[in-house]
C-alpha cells in the first residue's frame, strides 16, 4: 500500500488572469508535462515531490489543448488553439529541446494521439480539431514529413466526384467505397478500375 502523494506546482500569472493547466502528461521517469492557457508547455520534476520547473517552451501563442508522447517517451507533441502542432525532443543528456512544428489544421486542434497502426509499423502522430479533418504524419520524420489529411465523408450520402484530367481518371467517393473510372478518349472505350472499399 502506497501513501498518497501530493505535488504542488506554481504557474505564472499574467495580469488579472490566472493560468489554467488544460493538460497533464506524466512520463515513466516521473517527469510531468503540462500544457496551459497561455501557450506554455512546461516540464516539471515529479520525483522529489518539489514540483521544480525544469524547462518551459513558449512555441504556442494560445491555449495548449492536448499533449501526447511516443512509446520511447523521448518526444512530446503539443497542439493548441493556434492550430500549431509542435514536437519537443529529449537529448542524450535528458534535456528537452524544441524540434519543429506544423500547421496541418485551419482552426483549433483539440485532440492528439501517438501510436502504431499495426505491430511493427512506424509510430504516427494523429491530430484532430475544429476543422473536422484528421491529420497524421510519421513520428520519426515529423520535422521533414508532410502531414496527410483524412477528410470527413460527404454528408447525406451524396457522392463526391474528383477528376484528374492529366491521368484521365475520375474518382467517385461514396460513404463506404471509392470508385475509380478511366476516362477514355472515345466513348466506346469506357473501362472501370477496381473499387477500393473503405
């Protein structure tokens, strides 16, 4: 049986407004990561019970709405109201440093997760927000990789059509599948390309 542990941390206040902590992430080494209402991502020492502030990152210009870490816990991702997604990494000396950022969304980013799609695959960072788009990129190539976007399905079950005139292919997006059609040069040469079931 373990005794309850209490840890007090003190945040900065700006003007008359108190700083609110929106997210807390506790790593296996008892490092506590917080995301707050003034856009700070802060790392705290949770081992000694002192709540000593280790490092602060001011990369966000508004509230930090979600935090996530990779399996190795050597990278922390943060997103916020400013639609920015940042990566902070830990070096060999256990110091954290700002690595890079992306703006894959058009509005507030409210959800963030890091995981693997399949066993043995690369970890991916997935974000979602007010724009109703899911964005993802590989965790290990976050700085260089371009985020991929998954758009919501069309509403009311009506198909959406996209055409690539150069490739002469049309795509029809239904709720449950994508149909691809090759556009012939002559009407009698119409050929369908196999369907992709979602």
